[in-house]
C-alpha cells in the first residue's frame, strides 16, 4: 500500500488527478515502483494462498467433530 499512497500524496502536492500522476513523473520512477511492487504482490499472493489452505484444513477438521 506504500506506492498507491505515494502516488496519491504526489497528486495532492502537484494538484493533479490521481490518474495523471504516472504521466507526470519520470518513467524511471514508474519503472522503479513497478519493479519493487511486482515481487511484493507475488509474495502477497503466496501468503494468501498458503493462509487459505491452512484455514481450510482447520475448517474441515472442525466440520468432522
């Protein structure tokens, strides 16, 4: 959630609509944010998938008793 916040704060600072922020900042900044964001989203996906498996197993065990 850091990057959406940074883009929002820049929009407020520059007086721009949020959708126009990526167009107004340098390309290297957008690419750097994307380069950092993609692995974070991948790890988030893995954690959510793992947690859902654990909770589903707990749910199945509670249904048996």
